[in-house]
């Protein structure tokens, strides 16, 4: 439990509770019931994420994915570095970040243990979302990608935030990619719900 600041000073505990803020916390673990942090402050201040409407929409989407996907994660320094480095890049980027959320969430699957296996890709192959592998024909279930959509997956996994301009996608492709990613996460993570912020992000970019 955190006390709300009445003064609204920058760096207060309330300011540190924004979506995907980077914070430093000192806990007082004595006593029962709800715990209050002894100290709570920003460890890094974003320069654009809370103020740019497109970036803010992305942050809200990523926050929803991360909240659902990382609820049971233990300490993981490589994962933490991936998250913070990616968000810092987005915060500093002035252009060329339209595909950031798709690339970020796709590469996050590597740290969560269900990264798509692209070694079996061939032209006109399908992608089975349940087994995370390419197959020669449509599976018996409904969770698969057509060859046209599946062909984008190897490229998506080979780019990073600095080279993602190679993805010549429009808004329709990005919305479709997010819908597929949400389904893929639900298939591989227990109790992963519908992601409501996808529609919000689509409205902002439209």
C-alpha cells in the first residue's frame, strides 16, 4: 500500500506508479497485513513515454501483456535487461518505432520459454501456433497461420528494434500481428486473458 502525495511533486511515490515506471523500492517486511514501502522513488525518468500519445498507448499495451505474462516470474536479470533496454530505446526514439510493440512482444517469448521455432520454415509452409513450429499442411485445429502470414515470422524474429524498419507493415498488418500474438500467449501461458488494450492501440494509430 502506497500513500498518495497531496503535493504532486515530481519523483513522489505517486509519480513512480505510472505504467512501466522504473522504480527503486525499500521494503519494511515487519508486521502483518498490507505492507507499505519505506521508500519508493523513480530510478529513471522517462522523457517521452508518458507524454507522447502513440508511445503511451504502446506502454499501456505492453504493461497489460507483461502484467499477465510475468506474474509468477522470479528474479531474472537477462529478462530485466531486455525489458529496460527496450523501453529506454522507445523512450529515446524520435521516429521508426511503429512496429516496436510487435517486435518487443515477439522477442519476449524467448525469455518466457515459448519462442517460435523457425528452423523448419519453407515457402508455402504453415505455422502451428500450438506446437510453435512450421508444418507442411494446415493442422486439424484452428490455431495456425497461413503461408502468407507465416512467412513474416522468420523476418520478425531476425530483426530487432534497430532494424525493424525492414518490416514494411501497415496498420492492418500490425493489428493482425497483435491479435495473433495475444492468441499465441494465451495458448502457451496458463490463465492469460483477452488483451483489451489492443483495440485502444488500434484506435490511437487510426
